[in-house]
């Protein structure tokens, strides 16, 4: 399912979600509320892993490690499909993505999450 990662990740029930970017690279778990969002200094993105648990339940948000390129692309597509399903669930539940953005940036965003995950 080819998606132009510089543009729209998902449009569902009138809500549009975009990839968040750091330079020329789309971030794996961060999504934005506006197109062409730059993660550093943008402040309009959120970490999909921090959405409420009911939206995440039963889905694997990580990409499976595989040996060859063809399988890697399939694993990547499966991961993006899982991310889209999480976003659909959140939209259907009328989740306030603005609250997620504020939470993730108020608490330091990706760097704070990474430090916590590493136990530092």
C-alpha cells in the first residue's frame, strides 16, 4: 500500500494524520496533525505508543526483524497498517489528539520518553 510519507498517513472520518519528520527521515512512531511537520521545534506531533491502551490493544506497533529486503518491505507495510488501525480506533473514539500533542511535548517528548525507556 504505497503511501507518500511526506503527505498524508491517514484520513479517517474527517481527521487527517501525517508523518512527523526529522530532516529527510520520517519518524517511526511519531505522527503530526499537519503536513510537512518537522519534529524538532514543531510541537504539533505525538508518539503513537503513548495513546491510550484500548487503541493499542492486540496490535504490534514494531516492525518484525527479517533477513531479506522483500520481507523487510512487507514487515514495514504491516507495521504501518497496525499504526493506521490504532489511529482509526482513536479517531472513532473521538480521541483528542491535541491533548496527546500537549502531553508529549510538555513532558519532553521523544527525548524524555527515550531516557525513561533506557532507565536514565
